């Protein structure tokens, strides 16, 4: 009897690397979490729970098995005690994916992991712009004495690309100083996705890095996150907004801040998986 290795992948993401145009990978890091840790378990938990999900989307009439070419690159081995080394590992892995002209799709992890992936994307695409969905502005210059934090990640991305390259939606939390700092540097739309269509039209010919912090959702829908903020958007509002952004020239992307231990019901993981399915199908069928 011949046995094969037991390798768990996301449901519908079983294509070989060579034949894939999207590469999913997990970044299990939450060392700068300032409230509730646990996001390091997001991708691993999502893989296991994905087998409770259908590969077919009734929203798009598409199927992950038939209409996508996605490779699951597994979990990165990250140094939980060395933040810069973690970012370097994410950067190098993303750079390798980009060198093969594939789309890196990272599952975090806390939001700081975006910085490692975005740095590699910005090197390949110097004109890259960021579309950022989040409850939090993440524009602080430093947080609790460190410049590398989930609360500073968009400020660090700004340091790479400069003015008028970051577009934020859903923001409903931040300190006054970071909001003042970002007022003439970053486009920030508070609370919802109003104005997204105009931004999409404006950026139609630009390379886009799209980062989705799932705490943009209302915690009544998505309690399983490290820093929940009341007053967020609904599942369908986020699903539709993500599908719209997917029509752009996405050159790097991530979904971050699912913390499975913060929602023992598992419903937050289910929400994240369904959003991932719809987003993957939208990316693959532009």
C-alpha cells in the first residue's frame, strides 16, 4: 500500500505552484498585539475550517476548483521574538513569489505583517498605491515606544511611498495626533465605503496593494479579532467592496487580524473564509 504525505491546504486551493497565478501563505505573528493576542492562529485555523465551506459561490456563480488557480504556500516559520527578522522573512517570501510573476496573498497575523509584504511589492512596483480597509488608522509614528507595531503599520508604509498613495476606508478609531498627521498625506474616509467607486476610478491604471483588516467589520458580525471596535460595516458591505477593489490591478494583498481564540463559536473564522472565497474568485475572474 502506497501512502502520501498528509498536507492540509485551503479548500479549493490545491493547484501546483507552476500552474497557479495566486499564492496564499500564512504569516503567524502577533508579537506586537496590544490588546488580545491570537492572530498567529488565523491561517492554520482557517485551513481546517475551510472544509466546512462550499467551493461554489452563489454570489458569483463561480467555483474555486474550476475558476481559480491558487497555490497554498503554507505557514511561514517566523521569529515571534524578533520583529525585524519576521518582517524580513515575509519580505523575502513575497519577493520570491513576485519574481515568478504571481500574486502574493498573505493571511495574517496582526497588521504589522503587511509591512514586510508591501516592501517587496513596492520594490517591484514603484508606483504602487494602497487601498486599506480597517477600523483603525494605524498611522501612529510609534506605539508603546516602538515604531514597528500593528498601530504604526500604515505610517511605515507611508514612509516607503509618501503622500497621496494610501486610501483608507471604514476608519472609526485612532488618536487625534495621527489623524491630524495624516490629514494632508493620506485619504481617509471614516466609518464606511462611501466614495470607494470614485477612488477605484481614479486608480484604474495604477498597481494596487490591497490590505483588509477584518476588524473593519462590526464586532457583532466579527468578534474574533484583537482590537474590536463597535460601529463597523456588515458582511455584505465588505464583500461587495472587496469584489469592487478586486477589479483593479492588484499586485499584492492580505487579510489580517482574525483571532480565532477570541471567538470560541468559530463564526468569525467562517466569516473570514467566505470573504476569502469571494475575493479569490473575484481576483481570478476580472
